């Protein structure tokens, strides 16, 4: 989906604790049946086609904001990362995030607590697999 305009999100929707993007309700499908539209709380990648920067945000409806079909509502952190300005012509692309993009986003997340928890979780899973393998190998041979 091509985006031409970005609107500032209100303070209650902003910040790393929310990580949402507001879309026009026409672009949303709450029944999760129409794959051509986005689902609520679905991870989306927003890409600036001019410089290649991208952010991951979760899709939400417009919630009273005046957002047209070719616009989105973003917080200051996303606008800063994408190197764009509010209420100016932009060249953005919004699409569903792939699983590996979600992992990479959280691996390099701006919030150190989130980043550390993902890295510790992956390290714990790898150590668990290694422990299982060292326990099962003597039984096989």
C-alpha cells in the first residue's frame, strides 16, 4: 500500500510501549477474512522508498483521527527513524511484516529491555536444545 501523507499520533498512542500505526478503517479488516486489507494488531513494515529506512508497527484503526485512505498516523519515533516530516508529501510503502523481519526488529529494538529479553530467550532456547542433545546422544550410541 502506498502512503502519501503522515499525520501525528496523539500522545496517548505514541511511544515505544505502543508501537502502533493508525490506518483508515477502510484499510482495516476486523473479521480477518479479506487478505487485501490489514488486520488489527498485525505487524506491519513501513518503508521509506527514498532512503530505504524501515520501522515495524502494529496496525490499528483510525480511532477518531481524520485519516484519509492514502495516509497513516505515526508517532514521533517512527517519523524520526523514517526521516520524514508530518503533513508533507512522502513516499512510503506499508506491507505485512514477515516472521524474520519481526525477529530482526526485536533483536535490534530501540528499547534495551526488549532487546535483552529476546536475546536471552534465544540463548536459553539454544542452550536447552544443546542440553537435550547431550542427554540423548549417549542413549543413541
